[in-house]
């Protein structure tokens, strides 16, 4: 039996919200949480998705499921999922209708100091300048 293939859902939250809720802005940490959860389950993340208010029936959510590349969705927290899709109940219902599991990792969120917030800000505000986040 092969690894269960997982799509990790992150929220595309505007950088302006970094001070009020840095985890919602930090897609890298969101995906890292999903990857830790998947590894703990013996699963593998094959897709990293980033959405903001996407309709639950949008093709972008389902293309990898339909193509057989993904078997379940995981979001790091309920808060992130609520930002990523327009309606969590409708998305959950669509997952159920299609027979796709939806999981919430629910691991501890990272602590954000002024320095780590600045790092997230720099990484997200300079992507076209060639900054790679290191």
C-alpha cells in the first residue's frame, strides 16, 4: 500500500494582517504544519494549495482529486480553512459528497516575535526582487 497523498490548504491572507494574525499570513508555516501532520500519519503532501475565499465547487480545489493525485485535504487550523474557502460547511459537504477526507492538523502554531514577523514581511513583500525567504 502506497502513501496517502495529501493536499495542504493554506490561506492567502493580506500582508496588512501580519500584526493581528501572523499565522494566517504565513503560508510557509501553514504548509509546514500540514506537512508535519501528514508525516505523523505516514502520509505525504503532494500539493500545496493557497486560496483566499475560493468557492467550494471551484475547479482549482478538485483538479488534483479528479486526476488521482490527491486523496485528502488538510488545513492547519479551522481559521485558515475559513479564510481559504468561501464556506467551510459547503466545502465539507462537497468533500463528503465526493468521498474525500478533510482534516484539520490542529498542531501548535509557531510563536511570532517582532523578528519573525519581519522575516515573514520581507519574504512576502519582496518575491519579485529574487528574495527566496532564506
